[in-house]
C-alpha cells in the first residue's frame, strides 16, 4: 500500500490503476481507525479492484467548542490497519492541500432537508462541511464506488442525496454498524470514555433494541415510547441530545402507517457524544 499526500500524486496513482482496467473503490475516513473502518475497506475490496482510502480530519465539519484540536491522529497504526483490510492507496493530505485558499473562502455544498434536524440541529454547519469535503474527495479520486458506515445514518443519507442530486457516477454503499460484544457501536470517540463510562455505554444499544421491540409489537404511541427511552438513558447517567423515530428514507418524523423506520439516538456520556441508530422494517398489517 502506498501513501500519498498531494492531489497530483493521488490522481496519477488512480490513473495508473484505471489504465489497467481496474474498478476504483473509495473509503473516506478521519483516521484513528477501528474494526468498523476496516469493514468498510474490506467491503470496498470485495466490490472493486483498487481501493483508495483517505485520512483527513476535516475542519469544516467541526463546530465551535468541538474536538478538532484533540481528535486523535494515529497515522502509523492506521496504515497498518488499512493494509491488512485490503487498501491499495492511502491519501493523507494536509489542510493546506485540501483547502489551498483557506476554509473561509471555500465553496460549500449544502444538502437541504436531510441535513436539517437530528445531528444537523445539534451541530450547525456539520453536514455542509461533510458534503463539501466528500464532494472534493470524490472529484479528486473519481471512484466507481464508495463505502460508508451506517452508524452515521444521517450522514449516509446526506451523501446519497448529494450523489443523486449532482448526478455523480458513483455507487454509494452502506455497511452495517460494527459493534463490540456488549452492543456498543464502534466509534473513534469511544476512546474518550473513562472505564466507568465505557461500562455504562451499552445502555445506548439496549435502549434502541427495546424501542424497536415495542414498535414490532405494534406500539405507535411514539411520544410515550420515546419518553420511556429517554428516561432509561437518564437513569443510566446519560444526557439525551435527541431520540427520534423517523422514516428510514426521508428522515421525516415517522407516521403511524410507516413501515420503513429508523430509530436515531445521540446522547452525552460525560463529555463524550455517542450516536447510534437501529433500522427496522415492520410487517404490513394483516387484512
């Protein structure tokens, strides 16, 4: 696996691979990689002949008082994990390489509606930063396909909409969330948890599964159901940012007759913000 830091080197390497008739897969990351990221690269390697990954901690998607400066940079360990997962090329640019004229004057990409609410409400400008950097990376790599994790459900919906709306010839695949044995979704931010907080954190997934069980049993009293979930999180010591039942495609608030649903959750455990979701497809009511 080669590592390049400039767009010129990246494009030259991809052009060589494409000249050999290879199908290009792409996995963008911010580094500090774990088994969930490795699963994305493995999926890309199964669907493509040449896999490019990127590591770039994107300042545009961090808000005021967020953890940009403290976000872990673990390039050497990340390179090893990427190589083992089947990556062929790592693009690890600097901020100046990605934004040569600075971020203030950078053209932005906004995906309306899907970026609103949920994490978009809690982190203003976050999805504009995500859409902008992914658009730039797509233009730099020009992949045939890209793979993203379903843990960041709203982000995946935003990227899919951007690709569709801007007519990008890229297939976007979602990869199921990779979890620890106790159900906690793997995340780079889990490293911020203390030992005591890590022992509590699986309540997030337990809450999601209990809410999903209620929906499968026919409960449609969404406000009451969600209030129960928030109470469970609070009792465990978490501060809920949001807990919502939404239509799985539009991300609009779920209606009584919706069958494709996603439960989305964000909560603070200490100073760490955890996000997770659970998709479920309900049976049609019998006649």
